C-alpha cells in the first residue's frame, strides 16, 4: 500500500515539473535577412575618386610648379611676400589696462639689408632730382646733403626713419612712415608724405577741344593800337575891318 502511494506522488511531481518548461522557439523563416545585413538588390555607395589639381594640368612645366618644397626664403616677409594674416598697421593681441597679454610687434617691412638707403640722413633732407622708368618699374634719384646720389625704388626703406617707398609716379615719390606707438593702446595710422619732382612748377591748364573742326586760339584778341589824332586849332574869325 505504501509503495503504491509513493509511486503515485512521484508521478504527480514529474507531471507538475513538465508543465513549467517554456515552449520551444519557432524555427526561422526561410529567406529572412539577418539584422545589420545590407538589403538585397541595393548596391553599396560608390565613393568619388579624388583628383589632384596637378592631374588636370597638361603643361608639364606648369605641373611641376604647382607643388614645391618650402624653403627658408618662403617665410621671409617683404614687399612681395607678406603674411596675409598679419596686419601692417594694427598691433596684434589684446591691449588694455587689465590685460597681461603684450601686443605683438607690427610686421617688419625693412628686413633685408639691400632695402636700406641713406640711413645716415633723414628722408626729409633728401632732394628729388630725377625719375627714370625702366619698363614697368620707376626709380628715383635723390641727393643727400653731401651731394651723394641714391637710387631708390618701390619697397625701399629710406633714411633713419626707414620710410617705405609706396608709390613712384611720373613726377613724385610717396613715403610711408610708421609712427611711434605709445603704451596707451591707441594705434596710430601710418603717415604718408609725397615729394614732388618740380615743386615750383605751375599746374598744367586744360587744353581746348579741337575735335569740333573749328580752329580756336587761346591767345586773346587784342585791338591794334591807334595813332593819336592831331590837336584841332580853332579857326579865327574874319576881321570886320
């Protein structure tokens, strides 16, 4: 009797344990795509081929000149090779009484020895005596107090002030001088001064228009002088006797 009761209890326990098992997962459907896999029928993106600028140039000499190894002279600042991010006029940096950052120096224009001309004199003491044109470039001849001539071109730094020659015209030369910057934070603009070749020359008057076909003359019409008339003598009345 006891053996039959024990077998019945164990059978019920095994049936209760089988009821708690989860049902098995359904099999995957045929043709289902895996997550993250590219969709069928869609081509992957094509990346454009990078073309360098020198590959588009046909001239071999021009192609070689596009890229070159930088040298020391490429970083020398002069009239034709300046830093585009550096101002020639304004001091760089923060300027103020509460600022501890010191302003950077103004970009130096006179960095090469061949730019310096007549450094023993002031540029205001030099006399302009001639202007010569060589192709597209003009040069001036200026005399110092010792009657020594100096050939000056655009970009040169003249005198003790290192006045930079900014322009040379047909009858003048223009200098630009950087003023002394004080510590007040106020930036002074550069000063310009032009020297005339013929300062006492009268201005050229405009000529009349001769395209109308009629001959014109700038000489005023002057009436010819007239000879003085002889004085008139009053006639004497006849003698009544």
